[in-house]
C-alpha cells in the first residue's frame, strides 16, 4: 500500500502520458507515471514516423518513443510498471488501483490510449508496418502510385479510402456487407471516385507476402472460391477500442468508450483529465496527443492550485 499522495498520477506512457510527465516535472509537481508495458505506447510499434515535426528525415517509432522517455526522465519523472484496473475518483484524494498496488493522488491524467482492432487473420501481424497499416494519415504517402486495399465500411474506412486516392493508383474498399455503414455524404464521395473500387461481401482470409504485403486472399459469401487480390498495402479500419475498461462507471464515457472532455481536457469528474487517443475527438495522432497532454497537465496544475 502506497502511503504518499502524489500531486498527479498519469495513467499510460504513450506520447500523451510522457508529455504530461515532462510538463508536470518542469512545473515541479510530484508526479508518477504508471505504464503497463514499456513506455512509448502505439509509437513503439510504429515502423516509421514521417509527420511529427522536428525530424526532417522522419524517425523510427521506437527511437521517437525512446527520446520522449529519456526527456521525461531527464526531468526526474518517476515511471512505474503496473496495470491499472480500477479507481476511486470522487473527492479530493483519489485512489488508483493497480495489479501490483494502490496509489494515491490529488489529480489524474488519463492517457491510456486506444488500440486499433485487428482482422485477426494469418499474415496480418507478421506484415504489420510492412504494408499492413491502421493509419492512412501516417502511412498513406508511402503508397504513391501503388494499389492498396481498405478493409471496413464505417466512417473511418470510407474517409481514409478517399484520402488514400491522393497517393494510390487504385483503392479497393473491401466490406463484408453489400452496403457501407458510413454516412451518406462519405459513401457518395467514395463510390463516385474513379480510383475507388468497392468489393462487396468479401472477407479477408489472409495477408500474403514475404517481407512486404503482396496480396490479400479474399473469400465471398457462402464459401465462394477464394480470390487473390494483388495489393502493396492494406489499411484496416474495423474499429478502434479505447483503453477505458478500468474507468467504466467512474467517468462518463461516450457509446464507444471514449472520454468526452472540455477544451481544458477536463472530464466531468473534478481533478480527472484525459489526453490523447483515449479522448473523444476527431484526430488521433502523436501531435494531437502531445497537444492534449500539455493542456491537460497545465489545467491539472491550475486545479491543484485552486483546490
Ligand atoms: C501502426 C500505427 C502507426 C501510427 N503511425 C503514426 C504516425 O506516423 N504519426 C502519428 O502522428 N501517429 C501515428 N499513429 C497514431 C499514434 O501512435 C497515436 O495517436 C498516439 O500513440 C496516441 O498516443 P497516446 O499516448 O494517447 O496513446 P497510446 O500511444 O495508445 O499509449 C497509451 C499507453 O497507455 C498504456 N495503458 C493502457 N491501459 C493501461 C492501464 N490500464 N494501465 C497502465 N497503462 C495502460 C498502454 O500500454 C500504452 O503504452 C500510429 C498508430 C498506429 C497503431
């Protein structure tokens, strides 16, 4: 059982959590970051980051994560390894419950991020970052004049399919049903685009390729003969899952489980702030995560001064 009450506890050590940690320590707050895996979050497994400012040639995701961690540690941020499973957030002293122990704090920054749902087919994991992507904004420009596929039928899938037409020669839109779930205006935009080729009622059976994606094996309904679709990239948009299971019934969440905040990143629970992909918001990128985190931490500091 932890006796000390921290000024601020940050849950999650991705770009949002590490940025909150840097700001907290530079403000001389007594801060603790709790991360269940290695610090870095989704960036740790991102092959190459080309759109984060300050790296004119781009930077490997692993190196960017490592630099953020080093910077946070330079200011003396304490990082512990634990998985948070619950909390008591009402009142001025909050208790955060981990698998290893309990932690006490006056303010909380929720930076536990999100995970993109996988297709769960052979080849997907092996070729992730080698043609399999979950982020068109991040990886789209690598597919200039190539042929790619987008899997999914919701707003994200259809919007990103249209975005990918800026680069790719052809964008196959693979959906398991015979109509899209995306809003009408997006559907019309995608389906009227000359580069977008919808493939209805198809399931991806496997992702094929040696070192890079070379093709998808598709199956139609009722056991139709599988077909091979040669593509150099596949963008998977079958849903994103926020890591908010531990917050259920503690902080109001939207129907998908994301945390609504105001423009100070405050949740509806006093002293609890959220930053990064875990928030209900439009754009989930490293730059937006670090921006959220700077705001969240400074708002938390203001809360601490006034409570
Ligand atoms: C394949 C891929 C490529 C991408 N490429 C780019 C790119 O090129 N450019 C770009 O800007 N963005 C890119 N992104 C998006 C970017 O990585 C995210 O927007 C960013 O990482 C969000 O940061 P975050 O700190 O909010 O969350 P995350 O990075 O998701 O970090 C959350 C952290 O919280 C930890 N955590 C979760 N639950 C708990 C718990 N209960 N207890 C303790 N710890 C917990 C997780 O282990 C994780 O380390 C990419 C994403 C993916 C998946």
